C-alpha cells in the first residue's frame, strides 16, 4: 500500500502515542522521567524498525505473495535479532544503572527475559499491523465503491444513449412516410419532433426529472403516433393522484409506451387502444400501461427481448435496488406492464 497522507498521519499518531506511553506512562509510576526518556528513545526505534521490517518486507513481499517458507524464516530470524537488540540495551545499560543485582545474577541469554522482550516488541508490531491493514482494507472498500458507482453511472449514460437513437429512428420513419404522401400534418410532426429533441438535449442530462415532465414528453410521442394511426387508435392517460413530489430518471417510461405501439397497435389492423394509469399510495408510484393485442400475436418473452424494455429493467436495477417492482402479463386481448417505484 502506498504511503498517502492518511497512512502518514496514522503512522505518526501511532508512534507518538507509543513513545509517550514508554516515556510519560512508565515514568509517572516510578517518577523517573530522565530514565524512561532514554528508554523510550531506544526502545521505540527498535520496535518501529521491527514493525517496518515485518509489514513492509515480510508481509508484503513474502506472505501476501504466498512465499510462506521465506516469510517464516525471515520472521524468526528478525524476531531473534530485534529481541537480542532490546535485551542488549536493557542488560548493558538499564541493569548496571538501575538493577545491578539482575545484571550480576542473570546471564544475557536468559530465556524468560528473552521471551518477555520478544512479547513486548511483537505485541506492538501486531497492534500496528492490525491498524495498518485495517486502514488498507477500508481504503480498498472505498475504491471499490467508487469504481462501482462510476461503472453504474457509465452504464446509465450508455442506456440513455440507446433510448434516444432508438426513438429518433422510429419517429423519423413516421415523418418520412408522411412526407412521401405530402400529408398536411407533416409540419406538425416536425414541430413535435423538435420539442422532443429539445427535451432530449436538456432534460435527459439530468439524473432525475419530475414525473410531470416525462408525461409531457410521452404525450408528445403519443400525439405523433395518433396522427399516424388516426381514428382507429384510442389512448387514455389517467393520473388519479398528485405526482408532483415524485421524480424519475428521464426516458424511463417512454420505452414502455413504445412497446405498446410496437407489439400491440402495429399488429392490429382494426381498432386499438392504450391505457396509461398513474397512482400514488404512500411512498410508491405505480404506473400501469395496458394495450390491446391481436390474440397471441406476441408473447411476453418475445416482447422483452427488445432494447427498450431491457433498458428499463437494467436502469431500474441500478437506480432503484430493492425499491422497485417490474412485471408484465398478457391475457386474452390485452397486455399489461406494471412499474412500481419507491420515492427516493
């Protein structure tokens, strides 16, 4: 792990606290501040060097790379070296000045004392290593979350870009067919398309928009289609509750309406109908889009292979995890799609 500012702060605070403990903490008990200042100036660097060698060399270069034999050999050898260094300071400096009877009665390589010295060093090594790698783990989690968020945002932009060309292509085909017939409504189609393009250029850049704006966009789309189908198409849009407080991603509902035309109205040479209902209950917005169909001219699985509805499904999964319902059903002469969204 690279030493960024957070790691430097962690290191400085940790070793400063440990130094104060070895000096002030120990000295306040025996009231020997000079003795324990010298002790801290020697013991803390030895422990710090043991910690650095363990984390930066042994763990990173050997343990994390699955070189376990080299790790354990290095750990045992380094533990012996640092233990002997600490023991040498206490034996040759502290004992003669402050504990002469111990210096005369215990040898330098006295096993119980060596064990105590090793424990004193490697308890601190273990504590620092725990904080060090816990910090590294949190940093990795933060980076992973940022990458996931960036990935989701990139995917949303891609899905948006799929909606716009898909819709423009369909609308231009309609205008083209009218122009070939010199239909008087061609200019009206072009005007409505320009309004839709304005919506695409500006409102589509927003993460969320009011439901009202999306419904205005859908209304323009429906009017374009009604001109094409004439009297044989009946469209009803009903908003049974106030939806002013609800915001949704742009182009979320349009593919559902497009689906009703593509797989319902287009396949019906007779009279066709589409019904769109919006209701609000507590914090849930429910949108039901139902259209007529000719017998079993299409089934649910075929419908959901298209770009439009797969787009809706993916966007709902990204933007409304565990806060949405998306289902469809075909029965008799009608096909129903239902979207439920929990208020954000």
